[in-house]
C-alpha cells in the first residue's frame, strides 16, 4: 500500500495550491481518502475527506468554502484544491485512507488514529 502526496509549496496569502494524493496497493473504490494537516507543535487533524465509493465529501469548518476535495477513480488520485489560503493553513498536509464502511460508521472527522494507511506528507507554507 502506498499513498504519495504532492503539490505543496510556498504561496502568498490569498493564493491557491492543489494537492494530489496518488494511491496504490488497495481497492480505491472501497476506501475513503482523508486530508489531514499538522502545524508545528500542534495535533494532526482531519480537514476533508471523500468516499471513493459514493463520492460523498466532508469538510471541517476551518476549510469549508475555501477547499475542495475531488477524486479521479481512473487515476486512483484524490485532489485537494485550496483557495484563499491563510497563514494559519501553514502545515504539513497528509493524505490517509480508511475503508469507506468504517467512515460511514464513525462519521467525519475521523481521528488520525483511526486511519489505516498514510502518506509521508507535503509541506504547505503560506506567507503574509
């Protein structure tokens, strides 16, 4: 199993970035992919998730209206479009996978300890 994030970088306040998470080694449609982020000295928290089975999407309040999650099942890739970025969005962003039946049971947000597989992360820095 492998999850590989890409697309992080340095951006100014108000700018945009698109993160990608390419998955391999499991049945993509049977899993949900979540995006988590961890700022220095803070807990890793989930911000968005997509169920690759039925396409349901979930957002936490901190990113709702600014971030959009999407999935290309043909490419086994999930995207996170991030617009109107703020300094407080600065963090390492991780994607993680969870069986979509478990997501249905637990609901979003799922604690990081509940995810099955993780990528290594990509750094997003928003400068003011």
